[in-house]
C-alpha cells in the first residue's frame, strides 16, 4: 500500500509518498481501506512544528479518516468487512469523561495517522456510517467536527433563545455554526472578508462581524445582543481573541477554549469573567461517543462544508491550501 511519511519538520516538502506492506491487525482490530481524509490546523503544526503535540519523527500524518473495513481480527464481533466507518481522532477515548492516558492514542501525532491507503484500528473505536453520510463528509468530522460538538454539548444546555458566537471560517467554526443551528440557537460569526461573511449568512449565521473592519468586535456583538452578550463562545483564537470573547460574554456564559490561531503570546487578564460569572472550559476534541452523536446529527440536519477535495497525489498541495487560509470549511484528500 501507499502512504505519506512526514520525514522531518519545517516544510511541506518533507511529506513524501512511500510504499509498504498492509498493516497487520491484532485480534481486537480491524483494517480499514481509507477512502478520504481531512486536514486540520493541527496537521500544519505537525509539518511546521515541532508542536506540543509531537509528532514522533517519521510519522504517517493526519488524524481524520473514513473508509470501509476490509479485514477483522480473530476476536472482533459485531462488525464485518464491507462496513463503512469513520475513525475517531483519539481511538483510546470511547465514552464518558476524558481519560487522560487516551491522549497517547491521538492519530497523526502521538501515533501514526491515516494518510495511507490502509490502517489498523481498534474495532471498538470505529463508528459505522449511515448511507446519508459520504466518506468525504465523514472524514471531515473526527477532529474539527467533534471539537465543535463537545464545545456546544458540554456545560449549560443550549437551544432556542441561546446565542453562540463562532470565530472565523475554519473547520471547527463552520461545524460549530451548523451544530448550533441544528440545536435552534442564534449564531453570530466573525470573519476576515465580506465574501466569507455572505457564505456564513447563507449557512444560517444571523449576524456577521468583519474583525478586520471592526477590531473591537466585542462591542458590536454587545450591540447586536442588546447589551446582553452571547451564551457560548467557540474560541479558536486563544490568547489573541480571548479578551474580546470575555467582553462579549452574557451573564454566566461559557467560553469553550479550543484554539491558538491568534497571537498566542498575548497577555490577558481574567478579571472580566468575574463581572459576568463566566466560565472558561478547555476542550480536547472528544470521545468516540461524541463522534457517533455528531454523525447522527449531521445525517439528520446538515452536510459538512467541504471547501475542496484533492487527490492522494496532491496531498502536499492540500496542506499548502490549508496554510493559505483561503479555505472555508474543510480541506479533504480522496484516497
Ligand atoms: N482543543 C482542541 O481539541 C482542538 C481541536 C481542533 C482544533 N483546535 C485548534 O482550533 C483552531 C482552529 O482549528 P481549525 O482546524 O478549525 O483551523 P482552520 O480550519 O485552519 O481555521 C483557520 C481559519 O480561522 C480563522 N482565523 C485565523 N486567524 C484568526 C484570528 N486571529 N481570529 C479569528 N479567526 C481567525 C480564519 O478564518 P476567517 O478568515 O474567516 O477569519 C482562518 O481561515 C486551531 O488553533 C487548532 O489548533 C483545537
């Protein structure tokens, strides 16, 4: 089979195609013929790293993949070859609260990932796909989609009458918009261009603020909410955007702290949280159960937004496209 190896850090040129034997499966594993993978900001950190998440040298990169089972280990029951599945970002976290040790199973960082024609994975981790969800759509979900899901699913319940703020138009934020709309929430979004703002409105954002034209965007968000603020912020900017996210928070609202896209060295004061009795919750993707719930929700309510699909041989170009930040939603590679 063919697979990509990330031979070293620092450049997309270090992604090279190699050929090797099909992966062996343990008795409790299945072998999946990968049909599509999607890229995340984290995959760029792995290439340009080293990052706090790794990777180990010479890794097979990328965490998010979907395909069909082609072989089952001798102890596997309840799932058979031919089943279409999506693989969780963190196969060691099946359900319930975060299991700290499971972080060592993160694909494409702690261990080899899915930018390969075939992979071996624990049978209990894979999530079967309904016919309504394509391989490309499913491959979009494990990291960005599940992160958006947990950001909105944990903490105080969200629904009609609640307002969610999403920042930018990357994979996590677009999923968060779609999930928040599926829950009946009002969505306010920020973005960098008017063209992206139009697309955000088409997806159901009631209001959009261009953060380049309006650097103090939290003031605009307070105006849009009659001074109350938002109940949940899907915070992908990190230290660079957190002061404004805190300023835009409604009483007892919650910030789901996810990313580090903006100015990670910014010094911030937590004092505004006392004014609102606000909460900051760190998010670390989610479990297999969260992925299964997201697959169900998407099958019923929305199609994940795929910006562009690249061929397997074009994987380096797909990484470069993600790095350009011209994308809207997810960048996918067909395998
Ligand atoms: N904690 C976790 O479990 C977890 C899981 C997944 C991702 N993450 C992190 O979450 C972040 C987003 O990941 P992703 O895969 O969705 O990224 P992505 O697809 O690469 O998103 C990039 C987009 O974010 C927007 N953006 C960039 N700089 C911004 C800024 N200063 N303020 C507001 N928006 C900005 C831009 O959209 P516009 O042009 O529309 O502004 C850009 O196109 C990354 O830092 C990633 O590492 C964390």
